[in-house]
């Protein structure tokens, strides 16, 4: 930390909303801009002034709250599949329907971040190839170029509200429009803004058992006629009704679908079979811990996570030595989102009690709960199954916690 550096650069700016054109592009441009806190030893930390310690502690807190998304063998497979589908559609000169892709998985598996990161890379390459302009724009115009559009289904979504969310991304006006008008306006927006990939996240919030939503399959089929690759992300897609009822083969890990029912009794069954043919379904699974290869993959993930921690004790081996790998797997069942919350809370407690080390005893003091993931809708099955844990009593501190205290304005001059 030098006098030439602004020690408060870690403070977050305005919240980024990826469901708008401006927000999506801002996220793409800044997603790797955060600079984590410096790695300091306990001796180096002790030489800081009280004000510098306070700032460094806050920077460490921001670092642990902003842990980067680590690529896993499972997420890399999903990202490759998404990119392959999008590139196949984007570079195709044919006028026919583009094949879509559905990304399925339980809550907190990292589906959204995996898809968004893959599409951010695609957008960067696509814009560079087209000189950051719409190659199909009319002469004399400057159309808004949006190679990727990202939207989230609202809770208790309907086809109408889904179309409205898509138009919200582009900033289009849809006041007073009926469903058929909304679908037509969505098609026009996709073409005029040169969109090559349309992501609809939390797609299984569309409940096909609700009478008002039975035309959702027709809506998706309409979208597939657009010159865009449709990417649907959700929990329990194969059994949601978006496709025919499916089961997963335990050996091949592929989804198997039963025969098409009599269409005279259920018109949606035939539509579902059409979607099955047009969509590739990929699963983002949690880590497993039974074979040597699976154990090694878990260890590699934990080692990467260790390198991101900013505790004053040497973090090398903090998550991988002894029985910690097995313990962390038992607490998380290999779900990366639960692991992230467990480590984040643990680091804060290690700073507060000044132990500066993650141990089983410290992690046993608390449990990860659904409240730690408020953006996941429980009714839609997005909340992960968190392994139950009965916290052990926390040792009473000898005095008031002061690690995040600030000496006030009078000490600002000593921050250099």
C-alpha cells in the first residue's frame, strides 16, 4: 500500500443489472476489474497503522465477498456446449431454425455465471470481428448492437411477462400490447439489434400446470423461429414439462425421454417432443467425491480457492490438508455456491476472532442457510439442498470485536 494508490478502490460502484443492455455491457467490461487485497503476513500487518489496518481489513472483507467464479470440469463442459451452439447459429447463413440449448442443474451450481461468462467471451469476439457495429444495419443509421441479450423470468412468470422482460432488456416500449404483439415486437428487436444469443434464466419459473401458462411451449417455438440461439437456464428442466417427462440414465448421465403420448388428449406433448429435438440439454453437476479422479478435481478446486483467501496465516493447505477436503465436502455435497458461502462466512469469523485461520472448529460454529441465497426462489426449486448442520457454541470473546473499527477522520492522514 503506497501513498500513490487510492486505498479505497475496492469500494463497490453502482449495482450492475445484467437484464438491461447497459447493465449487461457494463458487467462484461468490468467483470474482472476487481483487485483483491494484498497478501500480507501477520508481521507485515502488525507494522501497519491502525487506520491502514482498518482499510486492509475492509479490503479483505470485500475480497472474500467477491471470490471469483472458479472453472470446474463440469462448468467447462457446459461452457463449451453453450459456445458451440451459439457459434453454430451465429455463423450459419441458413434461414432455418437455430438449435437451442438448455442448461439444467440444481440451485447454487453456478449455471448463470457459467453461461454469462461464456457469452461475454462470445460477445467480445463477435464485436471485434464486426468492428463493433451491426453488419446488417441500414445505411445512415446507428443501431444498438446487442450480440447477447440476458433476461430472467419473473417469479410466477407468464408468457406475457417473459416477453416484457425481453423488451425491457432493449428498452423497448410495450405498453398496451397483447401477447401476439409482444411476440412480434420481440422478433423485431432481436433482428434489429443483431442479437445472436438470447438467454432466458430461471425458465422453470414458468409453471406449465397453471392453466394461464399452457401456451408457453408455443411461445418458445415462436422464439426458435427467430435468427437467434435460445439458451434456457433452470432447475429441473427435464421434468418441468418444457420437454417430455424424462429420467437420467445413471451410467451415461444422459436424459432419456418416454414415448410421445396421444396428442389428441394433450397437445403440449407433441410440442414438448419438438423441443426435445431442437434443444440440447446439458447438466451442470456438483462435485463428486468417490473416485480418485473426482477427489483430485475437488482438491484442485480447493487449492484454487485457497489462493484467493486473504487471511494472515499462510493459506496454503488450509482447505486441503488433513481431513479438510472430506469435511468441506460433507458440509456442501460438492455444491460450489454452498462452499463459497461457507468459506466467506468462515473468513469473516476468522478475522473477527483474530485466529486468521479456517479450521473445522471455526466452521462448525455456524450453518449456511437459504437466507444466504436470497436471489434464489424457493418455490421454483432454485434453493439448493443444504446439508443439515447443528452449530456448536461459539466461545465468548474476551472483549469487544474491534477488527473493523475505524479511528475516524483524524487518522486519515496516516493512510499513506
